[in-house]
């Protein structure tokens, strides 16, 4: 086993060096990871990004477009034959068809290659013809991203942290009562293990519905073909004084380690560790609506996650000989079309403050990071109405639940993000001086002119930060 692991590692190393040399000297490829937590809009972001790079009239925020240097953009088969293709055409049809609707959310890893024919800029413009740059977009569920934090923890540590974190949560009480009455030092009985895992999974589902972010292990929520397997049949438990062989505790511990080795590590090795650029989509407005606990939970989760990115600056020889490291990370607050543009600056300030711990870790390691408020697909229009004799800046759209057109005012975000983050860190149960509402809007019917992609907010600027330097 040890020799086979070495051989496999050497083979992967040779393949990585070969791929890197080919990309460096001939047709460079940018591997862009797209992730975020549940309902952050990963599928919509990728669909709109690709559609707007193929029809670029709305992408003036990307310098290569503004300068007229992208001659063509076209889809090609993705380089990894073992990954499903991101279903761009179906998702685009859902968003732009005669009865537009939101596409299904991400449930597994997928990939899409968009190739760009780019004319050189500056002094090279007259000496070289267009070159091809490949953009390989890797889409993966945010729930799986959270699992990378588990690689540095053992079962006892993870259990203690989870039990401490969920002790006061209403949705966790059924599981906590079941765990408390279970004799974990006694010999394993499979029905008991299954009952614990099922109860803990039910808690995770309720936590996700409540807008919480720390829902690990992520495959419990998206099990796929692992559903019912022992590798997904464990749960956090208090460590007993004795942990004899064949006890429930020892078996839970073994399954936790198997989950890391057979589920998390292959994902990290095969997909995550090969990423050059990363965008982390965050539904900050949804967290604010759900209250201080959800905001603090999101801040803590994102700070922990960043350690798995291996951030740092790619030098030429580093890329050629040592493999890739994440160069740029963008934290993007999505759904900014739910706010009037006058509040977009405040949303950007909140996302920057919310992610400060995570950004500091990335900046220290050499990666370039940024925060931004975006909407990959604009579903609303802006208008100002008069309310109690005063102007009120609103957005108008089609409500997802009723299909009715309505104007909506979500509340005013604070000028100082500390008003939110301090309450969140202090464990407040609700916001002291304000309530922040959020509505669920359906995508609006579109009439697109030639060379126009779907309407958006700052998608071009996001693309400029992520890939502009490579074009």
C-alpha cells in the first residue's frame, strides 16, 4: 500500500508538471473554482459569467472587453473526462426562456471549459497574433468545502466543538437528547449508530434551512451514492472515560477517519488543490435577515475554510515544478439587486468586515483578495416611492412565491458594519435597532439584443479581478 501510494503520487506529479508546462508555453489555462454556501447562487453565477463572456456587450468592466481584445469565446470539452460537464445550456434556458425560473442548485462537482481568443496588449500587440486562453470553471457544493476543515481534526476534537456549538440551538435538541441517553462505551449496535446519524442529519438539514453555515459533514446533506453507507453513519458524541474495542465510540471514530480518508481527501487532491483563482459566493443579505447568530456563524465558517486554499503567489518556477497555489480570492456578496444601488457600498463594507479574519489569513500568505457586492443575474429594477411624505429607495420585481409584481424596501444597512458584527460576536439573539427583510424574487423575463448577455451587477468587475491579468 505504501509503495503504491508513492507510485500514485509520482504519477500525479509527472502529470501535473506535464500539464503545467503545456499550459505555460502554449495555451495557458486558468482554473477558476466557484463555491459558496447553500443558496449563494453558484449555478446562476457560472451560467451568467459564461453567457456574458460569449456575448460581451455588458462586460465593459473587464479590461480585455473594454479594449476590444477578445476576438471570440467558445465552449470546448472540459479537460477532465471523469467529471460531469456543467450543464450551461440547460441552466441558461431556465434563466432566459419564456417562463424564466431559477435552475437547480449544485449537488456535485462539475466542470466547464470556455476558450477565449485574445489579442495581446501593449508592445506585443503588433508582434503577435491572437492567442487562446482556456478558462476551466470548477463548480462544487459549498457544503463539501466546509469538510476540508475536518482534515486537521480528530473525531474527539470535532465532536467536542460541534456539541459545544449546537448546545443552545433549538433545532439540535432532539439529537442532543438522543446522544445523551446513548451508552457510547458499550458495544456497537448498528441500529443505534444509524439512529444517531439520522437524527444528526435531520439537525443539519434544519440548520441549513435556518441559514446557518457550519453544517458538517457536508456529504450528510448531499450523500449521492454514499447514502446509507458506514462512511456516512456517524455523529458527534461526548468521549466516555473508557473507549474499549468494538465500542460505539471507537466505531464512530473509525468511520470519521474513513470519511476524511475516502471522501474528503480525494476531493481535495483531485479538484480543490489544483485551483488557481477562487470566488467564494456569500448570501450575506440572507444571513443578516436570519439574525446575529447566522452572521457570526458565517464569519467563523469562512475564516476556517480559507486555511484549505493554500493561498500564495504563483511564481513561474513554482507553477512549473511545485504545482499550483491560489493566487486570487474574491469574496462576493450576492443578490445585490435586492438592494437599491445607494446601499451597495454598505453591503460591500459588510462583506469586507465579515470576511476580515479570512482575508487577513490569505493576504498574509501572499494571495490577493477582494470583497465585492454583485448580482450575477439582475432580477429587479429600481424605483423611488413616497412613504409618509419622504422618498424611499426600493427595488421592484416578481415575487417568487406568489408571482406578483411588488416594490420592496428591505431596510437600511448600517453605515458602520461593526453595528452588525459586534452584535453577532456578542451572541445577540436579534438585531437591537433594526429589522432586515429579504424577499425571494423570480428571474425577470428578458429580451436580449444581439451580443448581449443577461443583465447583472458588477460581473465584469468580478471577472477583471479574477482573470483580467491573464488576458
